C-alpha cells in the first residue's frame, strides 16, 4: 500500500544540558493511504534518517519506531528516543548543516518501508545549537576551545589532532590528505601557515580531490613573512584549499 504522509509539526526541541537529559525532537505526522483515507488506529513502523548537506547527503543518524496512529491517523513520536540503527543523535553537529529528514513507513508494523518523503530542517534546532555554542565558548562566556598551534617541520599525513587547529610550517614540508580520513567531518577546517621562507605543500593522495588540477597546493612564504591559508573538508574525500 502506497502511503502519503503529512507532517504537522517538527519544531519542538527538548533539551536539558545540565541534567544530561536525552536530546530529542518532537515529531507528528498524519498517515494516509493511496486513496487519501486515513490510516487509523494502526500499528506502524517508522524509520527516520538524518542526512547532512543534501537530500542524498551523508547519513549521520538513523532510528526506527513502532507506534500507533490515533483515530485521526495522527502519529506522534520523539526523534532521538527510537531504536538506533546508526549514528548518535547527541553527536549531530547542527551548526554544520543543512540537514534533511527522510521518513519511511511500513503501515503493517514490519520492515517493508515505503519511502514517504524528505524535508529540510530550515532552521537549526535552537536549544541543540545553543548546546554546541556553550561547548565551544563555555557557559560563562569564556572561550575554552581555542585553536592549538601545531609545529610542522617534517612531512606527514593529516592527523586528527590537526582538525580545527593551526599548522605552523617553519621548515618546507608536505602534508598529505589521506583517503577516507573519517576523523575530519564535512565543514571542519585547518588553518595553514608557512613561515619565513618555508614552503608548505598540501598534497592529495589517491582517491582524494582538492580544488587544484595538479592535486597539490603550495604555500610559499618569504623571509620575514607568513603565508596564510585554509583547508576545509567539503566531502567524504574532498577538500577546498584557499589562500594559495
């Protein structure tokens, strides 16, 4: 049976940072059959998938629910409290959107899901974003997550410790972007600096793309000066480099 789903409400956010309560989004929808009749008082299975970046973007979270529609075909649930099949809801970086919610339904309560639709979260859930801001700035307004300056004097591959920090190249060296570097999320950045005549080369390994046809970018500094740049992850194995 082909189903039609009408989303009524997907805006309520419940969050208690200090008590460490589960983060969740309230979700309500009306389920209709292909004939537009309401699916009333029925046990249904519902799968929720959160995509990052695009409707077919990276799946950052997935969960399932077994719920019952009421006499009006209405189903209510809280995203973040279902049976988790992948990802961690509390770990979603809401500031690195956009995000899209895909919903699938099986009206018989099984796992034969019909893809109902996908919708974009047009605004970041405020309380969840506020938690991210507090983590970065601190509850008292003091920045507790300052970028770290990492000395770079010999060639090596990208490392998790580089993410959102500053690479300070003082001896000509090569930083290699390795394939499937999962520690760095889409949107994460690394500040690049070449100092006092040093040349910092950013090189893409096999399977990795950057916005330069020769798959490398050079930051050539001069004596007494610093050459600045920025590396940003734009896809699973894709990066954008600016400032060359």
